[in-house]
């Protein structure tokens, strides 16, 4: 609910003085129902394969993605690393986006821990990797070169959904070039909901897919790696080696099961809220934004030199955002439509002084 603005006495923006945190969909906290199912979870020692709740989560994830098997992992970063380690050997190479999470935001883990050389390429504006440029980057079979072994895509990429016909072309391409194909599908369900297809329609093009349970799906911890049984068995071995074999992890897995059962369809609300936010911002004199570019739960807005003072202005009013120059505003489970109205009002009051009508 929008409250009256008072410059001398900043208010906390959200209902109940809650902070409106738009930095990322990782900031979601478990709902009371999710906490209840976690508290009640049946557990065992998962390293012995005896945690029934982890086993149920892995079966559910595999079923939803249409793969033979799945593996519960402590984080998306480890999940991607396990996939890379399972597909590639020391001295192999993987082709990946220059701004891909796996390459840029995971501490260089594939190189550090796997001796896997990355070959980064620029993403196209739609979040794809141009397959002719990938083809040009594949190294010939020659002792001078690392062995190009894997192609890694990301979906959604910066909130953008990879087109299904592109995924099909990428799968054909990978097969023709004898590359394994991994999807960093941290936000795979956002893509599936946007396309109104089952997640399996996206996953079926890949050898392995990682999915975050702890982003917009709202679980506190965890990701799943989905793929063929043999690859997942290999990944399970690597997970143990990396210290990701957890014992009574069913308490965490129960949050993931709840997320998959109850928080997938509702991602459409996050997408609608993101679109509403972009539509609202577009009406403000001084902001340039194309609301039609918003496909899922992320809004990007270039605010140029205003970034630092906007951070401050919004922060004083209980709104937290990410980004310099280009702000990234992410909607999620803990952001309501009312919150969006508040955020647009606060942006409007910031720009009213600086860009008078
Ligand atoms: C968040 C994210 C991951 C995994 O991150 P963790 O914080 O390790 O769970 C991987 N890929 C993308 C695209 C992400 O946004």
C-alpha cells in the first residue's frame, strides 16, 4: 500500500515496515507451510542413500524434468561444477557465455577444481550463443589444443527465455559435433512458465540440467542436477569429494519438494509483477525502459549517473536494489503487487524533482 511521502521522515516501504528487497530472488524466505513440511520431514543418512525425503525430492525433480535421475546439491554453483566435472576431464574445454554464471560468478571453479578450460563467447542479445560462433571456437583434434568437450547454455539468461527452436538446434549441433550439452537452468521454471510448457520440454534437449530450488521457488537451500543415471552417479561421486554429501538433508529437501509442488505455477505472478514494475517505470519522465523486453522476473533499467543517489533514496525508504548504472530489479515470492506500487511511487518521487514535467 502506498503511504504518504514525507521527505524529513523516511518510512519503511513494505507492509509491516518490511524491506522491499529487489536485489535477487535468492532473498526469499521459507513460507510457514514450507517450514512446517521441513520440520516434519522424515530423514535418514543421505550419504547412505537412506534419506527418504531427499530420495523423494530427487525422484520428483527427475520426473518433472523428464530425466532418468537427479541429485540434490547444496548450491547451484556446486550443481554446475558437478555437471562440468562429470562431462569433462583435465585438459578438456567447455564453451560458455562470457557473462554466464558458470564462467563469471562461480569463482572459476571449473578451471580451479576441474582443470577444465573455459572458452567464453559473448551472449547474443536474446541470451543465446550463436552456434556458428560456437562452431568456430571448437578446437581441431590436435595436440596444441584443449579438447572441446561441452557446450553450456543458461536459461533464463538475464531474465530472457531461450526459444525452444534454438534449444532444438543447439541439441542437434552438440550431437553433430560430439559435444555434451549442459544447461544452467537456475531459473528453468521461470522459462517453462513463461513459455507455458512443462519443464521437460526444455530439459529434454540437454544431457544435464541444474535447477535452483532457492531462487524464485523459495526453498532456503539447494539445487538439483538432472540427467541420465550414469552421469548423475558420476556427479554423486564428485559431490562427495567436494564435501557436498549431506547427512539428514531431508529437512532441506522437504523445502525443495514444497517449492516444486506449490511454487512453480505462481512464478507467473512474479512475471506479472515485473511487467507491472516496468510499465510503471516507463511512465516516469527521466526513465528509459522498454516494458516489452521483460520476459520473466527481472527488470533492467539504465539510470546512468543517478544510480548512486537512487540507491540511497530508495534505501532510506526501505527498498533495496542491485546494480550500478543499470539497475537489476528482481521480483519473487516475497514481493507483492502492492510492493510494486510502492516502488513505482518512490521512483516517481525521486525523478519528479530531477526531471520536472
Ligand atoms: C544463482 C545462480 C546459480 C547458482 O547460484 P548459487 O548461489 O550457488 O545457488 C547458477 N546460475 C545462475 C544463472 C544463477 O542465477
